[in-house]
């Protein structure tokens, strides 16, 4: 059965709610769609704000063939199949690559010449900063459009498209829980209706059992889990640290986020007690960038076990904090003469 979010997905800009800075009158994407302007771009924004919908509307306006892939599961062979697909001379190929930040450097390098040569037009979607996650050569060939979290009023308009009978309190509760994610709101409504045949605050609370909703990357569970992960390594409890690592990976956390925290941990918590910890953490980060999921989870586990077993020394980190505190308290104190750069 087709999900409700797919059934009511806007087909034109007139049906689209939100992102007025991009699709409003005389705004970049509305002009590009109106003028059938062909170019590659990246849509950067939180989940459920319309990235996939805008990509489809854009491709449809060009009468282009759109190929949709998720970088979580796709690889070089999938790109090659699209490139090698027979086409008429008049056909245009648009590749919509969801979660493009999950493509590692080697995969992005493979994609680059096809975008550069015009064999495909790329639309990437990401929740992460493209400046950090997309290789410079590929990023330089794409425009970046920033999508904002949907406002309360925009969410209410989208909810009204579902035609479910619900009171104002239920709508407000749903908007609050969905955190500006229209797809999540619609899915919550659909699940609640299937289970209880009516939409109320109580029935929605009962239906809200998904672990993925509990692990909202902007919510408490996200920060609680990464905190437990760091504190377990700090306490040299490698089994606990590996457990929280597995929880984050299973819940869809970006492995590069985890690797970055490990690099920070190596200097902040281990420091000079074992200087090689920073080398190991950086190599884990590089492996995550190069290999990607699922195999990079092995590199992460290797690094976690190593960092957990290291002796800990926070003296350099704590001394730096004291130095920064002095700077804020006393400002730019005079530099002693014996420390100045003396002219010959």
C-alpha cells in the first residue's frame, strides 16, 4: 500500500508549502523551474522539509528522467547502471541522490566526471553541511540551496491536506512533536488512524513507539546516547562504549559525527597520557570517510576499544580552559620584553 506521505506529495510548486525563499515568486528555484534551467544543485536542510519533493518537481518541469538513489545503500555500480541506461538524444538524466553526505570520498570522486561532463544532472539532498561532507571538486559544480525547518503555520497547512478529523489540541501536539518534519507528522497520523481509527492526543501518544522517533538527531535521546558513549570511554568501560556505539549506528547516526567526537576525546580526555591516541582517532576518522558504512563500523569499534583502554589525562585541556578564562578576565596583558620579537 502506498504511504500517505507519498499519496499527498505535492506535484507542483503551487501545492508546495514552505521554503518561500527558494520557491516564492522570483526566487531561485521557482525561476529555474519556470525557465527550465538545467544545473546541478545540493538541497541542504533538516528531514521532512521537502527536499525529495522539490527534486521531483524540478525534474518534472524539465521533462527529465529522474533516477532516485539513497547514498546509504547505493554504490558505484548503481551510478554506472544509470549512466549506461539507453536514452534518446532529447532525454535528460537527473540523479537525485538522497543523503549524499553518506557517499565517501572515493564514491564522490567516481561521480564527479559524469556531473562535470554533463552526462547527468545531480540533485543531492543532505542534512549535513555540504562544505564539510562534499568534496570540493564536486561541490564547486553544484549550487547549494538551504532549506529551513517548516514553521508552525506551514505544518498546519500540510496536516490539513491529510483530511483527518482532529481537534486543535491534537494538531498543536502533533506539530510540537514533529519538530518541523512534515513526513514524520504525516506518518504519525497514518499510523494512529490505522491503529485507532481516530486522531486524538492520547491515540497519537499510544501509537508513537518507533525507536527512530525516539532517536531524533536534534532531541534528548541523541545527546543522551553520545554522552553515555563518551563517559563509558572515559571510565575505560569498553563493553559499554561499544554498546552505545552499536546503538547509534543501528539508529542511523552519521558515523562521521561519531568519529569526530572520538578525535575530540583523544585530545580532551587522553592527551599526553598516550599521545598516539590522537593518531589512532584521526586514522579512524579517515577510514570512516574513505570506506563508509557498513564496513567502517569495524574501524569505529577498533578505535573505541583502543581509546577506552588508554590511560586518561585531562591536564592539557584543563590548562587551556584556565588560560582562556584568564584571557576573558584580564584581556590582552602586556607581553614581557624578554618574550617579544627583538629586531636585530
